[in-house]
C-alpha cells in the first residue's frame, strides 16, 4: 500500500513514468508492476503521454493518509506496551547470581 500511495502522490495531476519512478524512489521493474496495477484497479489512468490520478485514487490517498497516521500511533503505543511488559517481567525475575533466601538458609544449615 505504501508503494501505491507513493506512486499516486508522485503522479499528482499528471506525470510521466520517469518522474513517477524518481519521486516514488522505485526501480523501473517495480514501477512497471505497481503502475500497471494502479491503472488496472482504476486509481490512475493514462492520458495521452502521462499518467493522472483518478477520483478513486485521490480518495485512496486521503484514506491511506488517515490509516497511516493511525497505524503509526498504534504501533508506537504497542512498542511502549511491549517495553513496559519486558520491564515488569524483569522485575519478577531473580538476579542471575543471587539465590533465594530459602536456598541461602538451606546452604547455611548444611555447612
């Protein structure tokens, strides 16, 4: 989806393949693959000598922007939660070199 959004943003109100490839930072092979798909599904159309974004394509760009923003926020929050869980789990572990009080008492009675 990110590649498609990059292609649509690069296409704007009209662009040739070279410009789209440059602005979307794609190899020619990837451009051919994804540009063909965007045309096939109606996000972009070929008009004389350049490609243009359709109304459906503009809608996709807008919705993708909203999605991407929400996704980034949720991903950031999830990463924070994973970190907090790891901190809590580490707090519940005994240090690697320490024995529990019970083990220490057992060892002292044996000596």
